[in-house]
């Protein structure tokens, strides 16, 4: 499984005894009022975490054996509120409240991450995504020379 994260957070959960795992990816920690529980709800941490845990339990995982690895939560845009920090805090709090230990995490910072997760083994790998260079001008535009109009 692979995902790319900026301010979003991915939780990788694994039951080492059963050899099953899964990963979610959420955009925001909490749902806004009036959000229906459909595909759109997967954008929110609480719903995405519950769905992941329940799906793993359907595959034979036991809640008390689950281990978590957390990734993402970067501050991607300086001028906006720190959504990444809120997402990271939510994920940590949720797992603590559920009694699921976090055995590894890479949260915060200012760079996007590419995360790979192997559910059967619980192995995860993260790489920071290089910033894309800004647009560059190949050739400067010719200087304007008066009020001429050019047809082409």
C-alpha cells in the first residue's frame, strides 16, 4: 500500500500475531456538523480510524494486539492554520484512548512524505518528497517598444 501525505495523516495498523494490517489516510481530524457517513466521511480521522480497526478485526486481528505507525501531519502552507499538527494530535490521542500503542511515527515538519506499508509484515517505509521547483522562464519576453500592435 502506498500513499503521499502532506498535512494529512496515515495510520498503519498491524496485528503481528495474525499477520494482518491496513492503512488509512485522513484529511481532517474531526467531522463538521452535518457530514453524512458515506465516502466523504472517510476524510475524517475518527471515522477512518474506526473503519480501519473494524476491518482488521473482521480479518481476525485482535484490538489488544494492534500496533500503530503514524505518518504525515506536515505544515505545508505557512499562512494557514496548522491542520497537520491538529491531525497528528488527533491520531495520537485516538490511539492512546483506544489502548493501541504507537511503535513508530514520523509526524510534523514541512515536507510531504511518500509512505509504503506492507500489511502482512507491518513493515513501513517513508521517503520525503522533494519540493517541486517553481516555474522558470525559458526565455525573457521581448521588451515592449511603444504602442505597436502585432498581428499573428
